């Protein structure tokens, strides 16, 4: 009997059309807010106060970009049985009222807390903000219940406590809410990966002696934005003697004949991120480079084979090599080289799968989880290394890989 391959997941393009079902953004917005509300209802909290800009996007369905979004000036309040309230930066409020009508107009408010301390807390902006939030909690009848906060500046936390609010952690609850992706989220994650597929084709064509690492980074940024990326968070470009140990960055190093080179492309499409490594040899490859790649691929395939709903993350972590197997003295020193991390609006969501943490508190894998699995193997020559990463969604039928640029064998670019 022939076993059919799973039906490919859709990555239909950037437009909405009338003749195919694609991403339903209204459905996506409802799903995310419903998940956040369910997390709140299941907790001891009367409200969540959210500063993490991924949590703000998840609950209010708004975004103004990383330059302002990560300055701790935007915040959202989600109280029981209430619509979210968002305090945002300047004219963004008017824009939300005009174009983001799924939140009641009066729930979009101007707010500013000081650009992470650039305006001193003594000015009173934080005290005024906490007083306003407290009055809303009183009105909602939840002021006597804890307030769940995800991330916070210390002066703001101290002010909440000074005004009599009891603060607890909401980040754990919000990460749990974001862990299971809907069909719309999976489609956006897949579309983001499809864009990187194309960038890797470009890299294969341009990866030759005389090209600099930063030129490849520049081209990847250009192509991703041309294809519709809303944020290129990072592109790692690592070649030659820089491959081992892994520096997690890029330089202006010139690519040379016989280099092993690997890249990580991290960007988002409609907020949904990729983390997508590929390794190449430039012109030719050595036995040491091929052996390292083969081992990294074996570890990857072993990890993927162990992934399915109902399996514990400790069982998957046990399939990955121990730190000592590839030249490290401890799992802490080797962290990030053989592991998996959830993907969504954030780059590092749940589940985090590694020997460092998963053996202590395993988590059961579930249908709808999406994560990136990474392996790394130093070569016997002492400076080359292989790095592979596959993005995986857990389906009813098992794991399905979203990252489709060929990686089963070491690809040699522009062979001599």
C-alpha cells in the first residue's frame, strides 16, 4: 500500500480574493481575543495589564512597529467582561479610531509613560496612569482582585503597589493562550516561511567568492520587504572561520572558495515570524564539512520523527544530542544550538524544548503548536560547522514541515 504524503499547507499569497478561502482576519482577531479572555477567566486576576507588544497585538489587534512598540509606552487593559482598552502613542490613537474599529472608539486613549525612563517618574506620568487604571478597575468591580502584568518598568510596578493594587504574573497565562495556533495563524506562518524559501534561492545564486556577508544580509532585507514583510528582525550571515563557535551575527567578511556558510532569516508577515537556518558550501565542500552536515541532519530527522501530539517535550529533548557530544561542558553553555522554540507573534514562544529545561518541567505537545527545531554540528576541521532549522506545525497526522528550501543534503553553491 502506498502512503500518501500529507496535503501541503496553504501559502496562497498576499491578497484576499473572492474565489479562494484565505486568511480571515476577522476570525483571527476573534480567536486571539477569545483566547486571551479565556486565560483571564481561568486565572485569579480581575484584569490583565499588558505592556508586551506581542500581547498588545494579540488582544487589541493593533500594531505601530518596533521603534515605538518596545519603549514601554503602549499598554492595554483587559478586564473581566470588558472590551480591551489601549493607551497608545500620539496620533496612532486617531488612526486606530478610524481604521481599527473592532475596539470601541472610546477605548483608544492617548498615553505616554516616559520612553523607558527618559522622562523621570517624578514628573508624575506613571502616577496618573495608575490612578486612571485603578479607577477603571473599581468601575469594573475587580479592584480587589489581583492585576496580572506581563512585563513592567520597576517604577510603574512600585506605583501600582503604592496605590494599593496587587500585582501578579500574567506573562505565563498569555504565553499559554498564544501557544495553540488557529488555521489563520498557521497560514500566516506558512506564508512567512514561503517568503524565506525565495530568499534562499537568491542566496544560492549570489553566494560566491568576493561577496560579503553584509551584502547577503542587505539583499535578504530588500527582498523580504519587497515581498511584503512587515519587519525583518534579523539576518545572521556566518561563513568560513566564523562558523565555529557560532557568533549569532554578521560582519563584512568576504566569502572565500570552500567556505561553509550558514544563515538565519528572522522576519514577520502580518506579525507572524520565521526562524529559518540553512547551511551551504561555497564552490566545493570538504569531507569534514559534509560529515558535520550529515550529523546535524541526522539529529534534525531524529527530532522530527519523535514529534507528535501527546508526546512530552522531555521525550523530544532526549532525542537531541547532549552538550558533551558536540564539544560543550554544560547544557547552559550549549543552549540555543540544539533546541526548539515556539513561533507566533513572538520569536521565542512556547514550547521551548531543550535538555536545559524540558527534563525538569515537560510540556505535552498539542495539535496547533508551531515551533522551530534547530541543530548545530561543529566540523572536525575546527572552524567549519553545519546549522539547520526547520519550522514545524503539529497536526492530527503528525509533524508537518513549513520550511521547504532543500536541506536534506549539503547544498554546494556555484560549484567549480
